[in-house]
C-alpha cells in the first residue's frame, strides 16, 4: 500500500550479482546508498522487506558497498528504533568495527550518534572496543585518530565518571602523545573535557588522580614535546585545572 510491489522487487534485485555484470558494476553501491530512504518510506513495520537485502549488502565483497552502509547505519537506527537496532543492526555494526579502515571510518564518524541510541547496558559493552580505533591499517592515517578524539569528546556524556576514568582516560593519554600535532591538539581538548566531566559530576578524587597522572607523564617528561603538551593542556583547560588545584591545595 506504500509503494508498488514491482518497484520494490526491482529495488531488491539490485543486489543480484548478474545485474552488476549486465547493468552497472556499482549497482550494489547505489542500492546501499538509497537503503535508508527506502526504509524511511516503508516504515519500521515493513523492515522485514529490507532486512535480507541489508544483510546481503553488509557482507558484499566490495568495500565501497560496506563503507556506504557504515556511513548511514546511524540514520537507519533512528528509523528502526531501539529494538530493531539491537536485534538487526548491532551485529552488522560490530562487523564494521573489525573491517577495513575505509569502512571503519564510516562508523567512527557517527559513533556518538549510534551509541546514544542504544540502551545503557548494550552501550557499555563498547567501552572495551574503543581502544581498537587507536590502531589503524596505515599508521600514517592520522585523520582516523583525529576523528576518534573528536567523537570521544561527545561520547563522554554517555558514560559515568568511573567508566571514563577506567577506559577513555587511557585512550586520551595515548592520543596526547601522537606523532601528529593535529591529533595531539584535539586530544588536549579531550583531556580537558574529561576533567570537566569529573568536575560536573563531583568526582573530585578521579579528577585529582588524572591531574597527577598528567603532571607525571607530561610536566616531568624528559622530552620537550611532553612538557609542551602539558603547557597546551593548561592553556586549553585553565578553569578545570585551577579548580582542582584549589581543591587540592586550598
């Protein structure tokens, strides 16, 4: 009743390998690009019409097809709602996390948008996997690490201070020592955001421990770049640092 059945059948047939040979070699990519729009038109009650096609596209041998889905999976999650997302999209999302960097960047760019749609218990499972984004197929792909730092600044609000201290703090410290200055600079902002998270939630003990770690790791670093990093962190987060100094020394 929403769209003509022959039109839907024609769309679903775009994943047929024979059509890639006779019609367009990138027809599967076009199908993947249009899928969120088709899903929105059909509505979540008709997701069963697209589920098999989506899974076929998600396992396509062409990384460009998987990349297209990775960039739009957060939009599809909004359309489907939390229950269908947890059942049908999370497994595919997990697969993209282990894919090529060209595919992983798609989920990374909208990591916050996807995680915020999950229930807290399911979202917490990804704390263990965020560290994996620091490692890339090509170490020269510094924009990947830059994007990770940007996303983590947003993701902080999704987790409690203890989780931030136990998991995200380590990633922030690693990125602060990156070889690329652009990555280090955005990471300094991430460190300050973590301190502000502790301050906003009255987690003063965690904040002081983190500051002590920053002092040991950067202020007393034998290399000038480490001491410079500490100066930049102070510059970016003067308010947070002053607050904790006041708490500690009065």
